C-alpha cells in the first residue's frame, strides 16, 4: 500500500519537473533518447548549410562593383545600380516575357500529364503492361540535356534528318524548312521535348500517393454502383489532390527559373527573339563578359520574383481550400 502511494506521489513530481524544464533541457532529453537519429541528421544539415546558406554571403556583390582582386569587402558599394541597369534595359520586358511564356506553357502542359499518366497506370490491371510502360517512360530522364538536344538536331535536320527525309518522300523540292530556326516553334520544341524526357520520372510521387489509397473506399464505391471512371474522379483524384497542390505550388515557386543549358544548346541567331531568357542573359553577361556583379543582381531579381510567386500561390491555395492545403 505504501509502495502504491509512493508511486502515485512520484508521478506528479516527475510531471512537474518536466514542465519546469526549459526548451533546451527538453531538447537534451529527447537527444539522449534518440541520439542515433540526430546524428543521421548532421550530414544533410551540413550539406544545406554549406551549399545553400554559406553562398548567401556572396549575394552582396549584387550591390557592389565587384573586383576579384579587391575581394567582396574591398569592392565599392553601388547600391541598386545593377538592378536599375537591368530594368532599364531595352530588352528587359522581352527577357521577362520569354521566360514567363516558356514557364507558363510548361506548367499548363507538362504538369497535368504526369498526373494523368499516374492515374492510368494505377487503373491498369495488367501488371506486365504497367511495368513496361513505367520503365519505358522513366528511361528518357537519364538522357543528358546535351544528348537530348543532339537527338532533336538529328531528327529535325532539313537535309539528313527524319524531317528532311519525309519532306522529300512526299514530293518536296530543295531543302526542307528548318524548324529549328523558326522562332515560333522554339517554345513548342523546348516544352514537348522536356515532357518526353521528364514525364515518366515525374509520375513517381503520384504513383506513390495513389498506392496509399485505401481499397475499402474503392469497394464501398463499387458497391454503390460507381464505375471505374467515377472511382477515379471521386476516390483516386481527391486522395492525391494535396500532393498535386503542393507540387503545383513548388512549380510556381520556380516559374522564373528556366535553365540556361537546354535553351543555350537550342539557341541560334534566327530564333533569338523567343529563345533569349533571363538565365541565358545572366550567363552571357555575368560569365562571358565577366560582369559578375551585374549577373548576380539579375539572378537575385529572378529569385525574389520566384519567392513572391511562391508565397502568393500558397496564400491563394490556402484561401481556396479554407486552410486545408498549402505548403506553409
């Protein structure tokens, strides 16, 4: 009896002791209990600090007239000079428009396709066909950008490519029109080649989300007389909608970040009016002309726009879903 009373009196004192601990003391207690898991976190934390936060120290060269010999602190502070120079450039709106046109085109076309493909793979009851389709769709992801653009050049070559062969096969005379040199086709080639390359790989996260859908929901819907199409619309699609919304928010957060590698490889003097984007401009001005401060300022402007869009789209999503969905 005395032992039971002592145990009951010790329990409140332990709870009181836990409540009186500071947050740091509570962290130390959790760390001692799960120190192995905390040690595993050290490597990714060190990676993030080293490659994502440490370079932020160099962002100040966007506000300086950077001279490598003088160093960052020894370079002259010029404030917003480089930002004003970029925004007052005659082709500022052209660069922004080309970047937004490619990004929005890519979002509108390439974002829904992996979702549709994942739903089709989930619906398919033929396991062999499903696995073959997944493997075939994943393979282009492992092709480098250089090889991809090389394939495009070989296929679209007006003399020796497939386009040139079909042109002469159907009675065309002379050299076939060069699609690669047409400014109007650049965005289509860029976006649809990217869809072919990344479509299968982007389905992975949606296939994983669909794998977590409860079979009981499908059985209940089937008992109610729902067809397979109705079950996709009312069971599968709502189940992956939070994942889709988060991926869409993240996609809008990088809408101004069109990689310069593929654009630069596909670029030529004839399609320059639609292919010159902010990233290629930063590469040509910042690295080729060794104007590091100006290039950093343009890239920082790009990042600020991306963060603004990310926060705006996230706020709109939370408002439309009454706070149920959103990144933060």
